[in-house]
């Protein structure tokens, strides 16, 4: 049974306010446990261009980047007022449904390993689902957009309406 149905079912049974609080806490624990997962995508990218269509906003830049391992192409809006980026800069970008990952040693928080984190939703996947074709994955992070293009096999873990964390850490040259 999906986590949201478990939570709804638990809340439907309870009527007294003290029991509802306990049920909400239990529902939150179920949600936390089921959201622990693995990374959906990660690769090292290099910024090719900043603001290819000109600077449209004072605090945001659109970066064009290409990945090193999987030859993925990415357009990403970044709040450069709080996280400046430059051309030719290398960075690790990861997409995850959670900030807690399962490992063989248990669960581990990944937020301290990154410098810039956004939360959003994947809203569209375009292209063919066959592995030899390219697809484009679109996500919005509070209005900041991501477009990731590459072979379908590298995007197989994505689904429409999926909640995502985008995590970035710069890498020295």
C-alpha cells in the first residue's frame, strides 16, 4: 500500500485530538522510512555557457552544461546571488527523491555533502522510452527550471509528478 494511503487510513480511524497527534507522528515516520532511497541520477557537469539568451533576472542565471560520464545536456536555472557559477566550472549534480539514502551500513543524510540544494517536481518527460533514443526531462524548483536531455537509459528512474531534490557541489579543476 502506498505511504499516502497508509497515512490517510490511519488518520481516518482516529477521532480524539490526542490520538490524531499520535497518528500524525506515526504517519510522518512511515513517510520518512519509505522515502529513503538511492540517487536517481548523478554526474559531473561542466558549465559551457551562462545565460545563452541574455540575462533576464538579476539574481538568477540559466546555465548550459554537459556531463562528463553520460554525455547529458542540461539547462538549469540557478540563484547565482547565493550560489555563483562561472563558465568552465565543474560541479557534481545529483537528483534524489530524498535527502536520506539507503546504504549497506544503514541510512545516511546527504545534505551536508552538497553546497546548493533545491526541492521541486518533475513535470514532464518528452521523447521515446526506448533506451537507444534521447529523452528530455523537465522539472521545476519553485519556478527555477531544469531540462536534462540524454539517452533514455540514463533517465529510466524518472516519473512524471515525482518530487525531487537537486543537489550541487562544485569540484576543483
